[in-house]
């Protein structure tokens, strides 16, 4: 194709689409913010094209419900979200009765009110450290650990009694379902399945495992993660190809899609997923994040979640954190482990203080309704430990317990 034609096509993507009579009609390109409370009332900046022009936008609706608004320019509208629930399409209509087309960028999510448990701990079903209810009795109820991390296609017969321990103790498993090569792959290596056959094997196995787990424990609101930290084992395009096959298949299998979580991280990962497979803009219904904060920057760690959420065009009201914490070198003689980890602390007191700061910020997101669950890493793993042998809590463990008591 000639370069001139390519340039024109690229520019055309930025121009307002014409109506049947050749006139431009309004379009939505971005919402800021893209979510809010069910009672409404928050300000949403609607970015787009042809919002003023010859025939300015005269109506803005969220899922059919009218909103108060002001047209600021031909590319921006300030609107007050009306009350609502679920996911709503923001529709613009001009004075000629021409409405904006449906696009993924126009989806606005109403955050559900927070209900039930929301705090958790990786490895909380390990019994050798002390009573399993040491954290559960304080409301730290989600659990994510080895016995409930599966390879796609694994069954309960193969997985042993891993699920019985947390569920009998009143905990809610968060299950990571991996591809077969995961346990033999190093982080920052290329290991994600890429061939059609390998992706199909993973997708088929994921559904087999998920179906059996959910059928065996229907009363437990078990959450499912599609591969741990995929950004460490392949590219966004490779992960997008897996999700593009997995999510429709999971929907056809009648899995609860709001319990299937895709991995999200910074550095343009979400944007790259969408660019690789545009259908993911509407197919992903939940995201998980590992927001470690080695810099202690308020905009990093848990503070990065609103920025990531702004990139999401679906699932933005259903985010979980399944790893967060700090590594204390004076716990379990972990100086070497902490130095090479994602969030080293100076000592136990510093780790506890940093964890408390992250937890307080996370609590505001949970109260807003869109942070569904947060799990701290981990019950006992070198300097990350919340608890050590004999059941004694570390400084971070005491901080988590105190926070859980104050933020049920």
C-alpha cells in the first residue's frame, strides 16, 4: 500500500465519522473517570470529537439515564454521572438527533458497595506455623498459596486436599491456574504458550480445573487468576492471545466471568493487551495486580491502582491485589533475599510502617467499591513473613492484624 494512503488512513482514525449526509456526529474516545459510586454525582470528563461544532451535543446519557453536563469544547464535555448500577454505555446525542456509536471507551462502571471479607494472606493455610485461624479470626480470610495453585487440567484428585484446609477454616481461595511449563521457568524468561496447540491445551485445562473447583465448592466465592505475573514470562501480545482464547471459552462454559482475573501491571501493559486483541477491551471482567512499592512513592505501589484502572475499559470495578508487602532483612535471616526482591525494607519496623501506609490507602479504594480483595505476601517466606515458626507474629503481621481489626 502506498505510504500516502497509509498516512491518510492513520489520520482518518482520528477524524469524526460522517453521518449519512456527510456531517460529523459525536464520538467518545475516553472517560476520566471511568467508574464511580452507585449514587452518582461524580464528575466525568468525556473526551471525544464533534462535541460542539455545527450541532453541539444536546444530550448525555449513562445507560439511558440522563446526565447534567457542560460542553467545554469540541473535544471535551464535563458531566455529572447519574445514579446507576453495573456497566453503562455513555451515549452522546447532538441537536440533529445523531448519537455516538458504541465503542469500548464509552463504558462507565458503577462500583458495587463493599460487602463481605476483603483482606487475605498468601500461604495462610500452612499449618506448621501455628493455628490456622491466627489471621482468619481477625477477618484476613482470602488465601492464595501452593496447595491451591494449579496447573491447567489438574483435578481435585491430583491436587490432594489443598482446598479442604482453607475452606474448612472459613477462608476463600484465590486460585492461580498455570500453563504446564510455569514451574520450570525463570522470571524474565519467555515461557508463555504461544502456539495454537499450546494455547488450546491451556484453555481446555483451565476450564476443566475451574469447573471442578467451583462445582465442588459452590458456596465459597473462589477467585481464579489466569497465570501468575504473565509480564515476567512473555509479552503483552502473547498474553493477549491466551486471554482472547480463554475468556470466550470460559463464558461458553458458564464460568462466572467476574471471578476470572487477568494480570495487570504498569508500563503500558494494558494498552498493549488492547492493541494486540481489541476484543479484550470488553471481555476482561476482572484484573489482579501485584503493586510492590520499593520507592515508597505514594503514586507507586497501591497508589498506582487508579492509574491502571483509568486504562481499563472493562473490569475496572473488579480489581484485586494478590501480592503486596515488604521484605524485612532481620526476619528469618533474609538479608540476601530482601536485597534482590521487589520491595526491600530496612528492618522489621520499617516494613511494618510501610505496609500500614499501603493498607490505609488500599482501604480507601475498597470503601469506594472497586478494590474487591487485597492479599498480603506472605504468611511465612523469609523476610516477607507475617508469622514465624511457633505462631509468633512479626512486626508486619501485627500491623496487618491491627489493620484488619480496624477495617473489617
